[in-house]
C-alpha cells in the first residue's frame, strides 16, 4: 500500500519540490552510476553516507563493513565525515529506494511547499533531514554502517502535512488493482505507527548488537521534527489565504 496522489490543489508551482526531485535523480545517475556502476555506487555510499561511529568516533578506526563484490567500507577519520548528515540525504541505494522516496515527496511535498515558499521549504526539508540523522546517531553512536536516503527528510514533510492538511484525502494504491481514498491523518498516523512498531523491537538489540541497523528511527525523528516545526516555517499570509478559502474545522484549529 502506498500513496499515489491527494485531493489538495495548490496555488503555486512547487518549484523546490521539483528541484529536490531533480537533485536526487541527478545525484543517483551521475554521482552513483544509476545503479549500473557498482564501484561508483559503493564508493558514494562509503564516502558520503552517514556513519554514526565516524561522527562520534566510537567505531574502531579501520573497521571494515563488507559491501559485496570484494568491496568494503572502512571506518576513517576523514574531514568529509562531518558533512555526511547532509550529503547522505541526496544519496540512495537502489532504483527502488530512490523511486519510493520520490513518490512520497511528490505526493506530499507540493502542498507543504505551497504554504512555505521555495526557500523556506528547502530549509524545512534539510532541517528535518538533519533531525532524522541526529536521532539515528544518538541511537546508534557506535555503528560503522553507512546510511543513505532522503526518507528522514521526507518523513518531516509528511509530519508537516499531517499538521497542515489532516482532513484532505490521499489516494492509496493496493496492489494489484485496488484504489482507495483515506483522510491524510489516517494514512500518516498509520505510517508513523508502522515505523514505531518496526523500531521498538530494535531498541532492545542495542544492548547486544551495537552495530545493528535502526535507521527506521531516522523516519521517526524526521516525522516528529516536521510535526513540531512546520508552523514555524509556514508563511502567515499563505496560512491566512488558506483559511479564507475555507478549510475543515480540524485544519482551522491547527492553523
């Protein structure tokens, strides 16, 4: 089950949403080889993926993480480690990973941008991505495993959408042929609940497996950041125009 659209028209063109989608695609094709060049893909993930243990320096220097085909990522102390919380947002591990994130951004990003404007939307997107990375590092401070993907930042967009447009309907696709419409609050709270259910058992693994992956908590961190910060980034005049056009009682309470 995944979203394919919503019933929520915008007043402005989502130029920054388009720009972020383009940046994701161009990075995947030109910097990561589009999945066809395994060497470029592995190198990009190793060098510019987020490795919590490199940020905290709790992972042993030189520890190797196998990446297949005779390749491994080595824990190092290079200067670019400090930019990986940001660079990792624009990297992906496969076509499916990229397209899945792009779909969620396409469905939810335009409406959130519509109430922020392009520059504030970009700032909101990056702040949510960094919040997601921060929670991942806090929960896995010694992990030597590189993490990539825009899902933490996009989770923030989804959290913002929940606050701004809870009653607008989202079109959901259930393979192979079923389509349903649900209110956004149900779709997004269901998605958030799935992340929590997937992440809670992994917390107990931290005691016995300090290198195990709990990247799902990056989704939680990004989503919560979006919920908490969205009204600080939304433009008051655009919120007022939204109210003037008529919104539901729940939206009015939030706005």
